């Protein structure tokens, strides 16, 4: 721990960065609408949970074959709990995910301190992880919560595991903490199948941290109940209802499930494998493998990684890879995700602007920079030489990195922001360990006072973290249109009706029963084969949620949709770009289209190029349409065509308005 006089500067730095983080991101989160899968999730989850108690819903998510999310009860519990306690707006899900993100950062700090790393390394690793731009979508997109829970439970179990092992080594009372670890690990086993990274990390730590074969066998025997846990619920769920997500993970096809009769076979094979491995450990105690055998094992692991990356990279789920085989097998692909994270962390604003804003889900592009490659290699070498073998518990994060290569799809370009959460903990640790080590070497030669050294170090990390926070805000701003494209018409209609009602100055509160809106296009549940496609009513619920959010009144979900309104009621009819009132008058009287106001949301007109990547607005919208059409190649979706026509009509109207206003001058949108 730093001296008390220095510690206050660390506290100030933490408070300052957290304050900046929350201040800059509060408004983008508070005003966000449902994005992507939330379009179907909120209506479907509401229909499933409505009228049932919390425990009834939990039982259903555990053992009933609902078409929700990957057979993951923690994900479903998270979604249903937020819906029932806080409400349907996207901001509630994101704020809960953000709170869990903060908890993950704290747990990372706690683990590093338990591993006896320097306070500064633990402190800055946690802040680096907290503010990193590259993985921001895992907590700003609620549907990534299944990834979030894997990381959260893993960090919880690692904390308990390292504390328990320390007590065992010190001959202190450890039984209570051991069973608490087993219990939390049992809860963790209810996450999606990637939670298997957790026992893999613990097994790796047992293997490399033990002094000899006898100690290795003893530790394995102690923690065998932890490994046996994963022969419980994951197998039951897998066999009982099947898990498409698990099938994809194991490359068995989207629709394939396993017959329940195979459960005893798989259970026995799993248990047998664990005890067979124990037998191998016993043999290693008698016949000690030499250095040659260890080196062969390391070489085999590296070769496996290269083949693993090559296969996944060349068989991309989103777009076929045309990369040569020798490029796919390049050893550089193992560290390439680290290099990408390095580039994104040190120059986040440039990285944010390099993201294609006409693609949803914030796809991180591949970036090559010889300086970043050399610095990354330097940092990795310093970390491995000075820290990894001294603090062997860090191996658990290396296991996460290795398994997460499954999502990196190197060397193709499909790198989703949310998937980086598994490897950013390791990056944060490596970066901070190596940077602080090199920094100490430099300042020791300069002979600065200790307090000056600490203040300079703090200022450097603040200078690195703040641009990352700004980049998060910028990318949320840039990705608004593409990630809400299919509900853009809903947002525009709701906003126009709200402004019209405010202009009318209606006496007394307006009730949802008094509002009738005709001409609403349904969401393409059936076309995209989303859950709930068989219930056509759900296809209109998304409009209800948008309408209620715009009015900031949850009771507005009860408005009347596509029903003729009786006399004396507030009736609106949607015809193309026009929203007409009950007397057929256009309710949108502003010259500036809602499109521009929605895209810019408080920014200046000239900032529109930041969003479109320098493209013409119409061409940018065309690229977004092409993206959504790619979801159903050769089968255009009516809702996509409708939203596209509405937006293009808005651009035409606004161009004409500006042309008349400026007597034939150049359109402001094209400047």
C-alpha cells in the first residue's frame, strides 16, 4: 500500500474517473431505446412472466423449454427481474449491467491483491478495465448479460478460491470458506456453457502452482467437488431441453439436441474423465515427466491454438473468410487480439471513428500498427518474465484469453465489442504490470521524489482512461441509428404525437385509452423467425414500449393501435412520412426533419460526418438497409423497406425545404 499522504491522490483519481465515467455516460444511457434483440425479448419475456411469481418464473426458466435465451437461467432471471421491479425501458437493464460492471472491476482489484501484486498494479488494472472502450457494448447492450454473468461469477469464485488456498497454505481454518466457494461455484454452473472457463482456470492454477506431484494431487483431491459440479445442471439442462447455444459452441448445428437417454452415458464419461485425470496425476508422481515432455506439451498447445484460430477464422459465422491458410496459421494471430486492444486503449477516439456505423453490434475492425505490435510484444515479455511465473494465479486470466479466441475469429474482421470482456482483464493486468515496471525503471534513474512519481503515474493513467470514456460516448452516439433502425418509425411517430399533444394544450392528464394510432407497421417477428413469431400481438408491443418511453409514462403501453377511434378521442393516422390527426391535418410542422434531430441529438449539424463516417447521409442509410437485408438474403423484409422509404422521404423533404429557403443553395445535409 502507498503511504497515507500518497493514498489520498489515488482516492481522488478513482473518484474523479468514476465521476467522469458516470457523468458522460448517464445521458446516452438514460435516453437509449431498445436495440436489436430487445425488440423481441421485452415483449416475449413480458408475456412469459406476466401473472407469475418470481419463483414460478425461476422454476420455468430452469426446467421448461421456453424459447428465450440459450437455456441460461441467470440471464432469464436478470431480464425478468428488471422487467418486474424497474420496468421495460432499456436504461434500466443497462444501469443494472453497469452496476455489475463496476462490481467486476472491484473483484478484479481484489483478486490481484490476493495474489500479492503491487497496490498500484491492482488499482490501475481495475480502473483500466472499468473505463476501457473496446468492450463497452457488453454492459450497454442488455442482451450481453449472459457474458457478463460468466465473468462476474468467475471473478467471484476466483476471489473465494484464492482466499481459500491461501488459508490452506497457512494452516488456518478454511473449511467454511471452502464450502462457500463450492456453493458460489454451484450457482455459477447455471450460467451459459462458457462458464467452463472457470474450472479450467482453477485446474490450470493447480497444475502450475504446485511444488511437486504429491501437492498437485492433494490440491486436485480437495477441489474435486468443484469440478464435479459441472456434471450437474449444465448436463441436465443440455439433455432435458437441448441448448442451441451450446450446440453452436460445440459446432453441432443450430437445431441439434441430445436424446435424454444419453444423459447417464455422458454423466459417467464426465465423471470417469475426472477420475482418469486423477490417475494420470498419480502416475506423474511416480514417473516425473522431464523438460522434454513439458516442452512437447507446450508446443502441442500452441499448435492446437493456431489450428483452432484458423478453423474459426476461416469458417466465420457472419461472412466467409478468403484469407490464405498460411495467414490463418500465423503465430501472430495468438497475440493479435492483444494488439487490437492495445491500439484501442491508447488511441480510443480514433478507434471509435474507425468503426463502421452502418453495422450493428459495434464491430471492432482489425488494425495493424508496427509500433503497437512491438510495444505489445515488449509488454508481454515483461509480464511473463517478471510477473506471470511469480504470481502463478494469473494463469486463470490467461485461460480466459485462450478460450476467448473462439470469438475473435482472427484473421477475419468479425470482432464484436462485447466479446472482448473475457480478455480485457488479462490485457489490463499485462498493460499495467509492464507499464509500471518500465515506469519505475525510468523514474528511479531520474531520481524524482516518491510523491512526484506517484502523481505523474496517476496523471498518465487519467490521461489514458478519460479518452476511453469519451470514445464510449462517441460510439453510442454513432451507433444509435443502425441499432434502432427497425423502430425508427415508432420513435418518430411517438415524438410527433407527443409534440402535437403539447401544442394542443389538452386540459388534464391524457390517458392511454383516449389515444388511437392507425397505420402502425408490425415488427418483423415472423420474417426473422424471432421468438414469439406465432403471436402476432407481440409484433405491436414494441411500438407500445417506445410510445410509453417517449411519453415517460408506463401506462401509455395501453394505447389503441390500428383500431378506428370514436368521436371525441385523440386519433392519429400514419401515412408514409406524414402523421395526420383526426381531421386529416399534418401534425409535423417543423422544417427540420426528425431524422436529423434524432441522429444528432444535441450535436451540431457539421458533426453529422462523425456518424456517417464521411459518407453522404443517403448513402449511409442505404448501407444500413443493405445490412438489414443481409439478415434474409434475397427475401426483402417489408418493415425494412418501409423505414427506408420514410427516411429517404424525410431527406427529400428537407433538401427541398433548404433549397427553397436558400434560393437553390447547397443542401445543408451535403455540406
